[in-house]
């Protein structure tokens, strides 16, 4: 099974959307496909970003705050990094969506399901490593080993865990002043987004990718 992480901001926004009562999210890797789906299904909301900004013809951007008050809505979503990662991982036996906002609940779901092997995918930014995603992977590893006996960690998992142990107590500062993409979002005015995405375990929602859609797996 696999876990997709894009802290700033796709997977954080997905968690918020489902916590707010969205029916489902359809992740799409490119703008053309997203617009085509919207044209075929006008009642769906079209959400996402390019260069961190909402395309002019979209209903919503990629800010977690855009996904308030959307109970019962179905959303098409495309982003620069996160939805592309989901596209890469979608053939996994099971795929969960994680962020700092729900990391404990995802770990508990995995432990309860008893998966033997767990792969963590970090979206990064522009095909480069993103510090915030590594830290979230480390937080997930820490939570997993706290509820799983005899966990056998890869070197990458150990490195992520070490990073989280070092920086996890001051995530808001790290995401806003050290992480490259966090600093970019701050410059573009998304200060509240970065602050929210640094919060730990605000929600118990566990999003899962099932038959082309991301839905709640914790109900």
C-alpha cells in the first residue's frame, strides 16, 4: 500500500475538503483533462493551481480555505505536484492521502489494516525534494512505529524520522522560513495556508483513493 503526501498544499486541502463534507475529489494530472471533465459535468467544482495560483476559469484554487462550506460537493482537482503524485501511485493495492493535518489517523488506519509493506510518496516541488513533505513522512513514520511492533524502516524512512525529530516541534517556523515552497507561498500572500498546513492532527479524516476518486475511508 502507499501514502501520498503534498503538504503545501494539495493533500492538506484534500483533507480539509473531505472534513468539510465534500462527497469526493477526482484528482487529475493536467489542466486539459480537468477542464474536459468540468465541461462534461458542469455541476462539479473545478479546483487547483498552477504556479500556486488559481487558473482564472476555475471555481476554487488550492488553498485549504477554499474548501469551506462544500458539503455534498464533488470536486475535480489538478495541482502542479500532488495530483501528479497520485496519478503515479494510483495502481497501489491501497492508496491513502496524508498531511500533517491527519497524520495520526492515517497511521492508525494503516496499523489497524495490518499492511506488511508501506510506501510513502512525497510530491516534492518541481521534481525536487520538498522539506515539508519529508517532515510529514517522518511524522507518519513516528506515528506508525508507535502503534506497530517490530517496524523495519528503510534508510529513507530513518532519515525522514530524524528530520522530523529535529524540526517537528516548530513546524510553522520551518515551513514558513526554511522550506523553499513555504517561503514562496508566503511571498505570494498565502500566509494563512502555510500556518494551517503546519498544524498537527486537526482532523481524523482518512482520505483513500478508490476507483478514481478520493473519498473518506474512516466512516
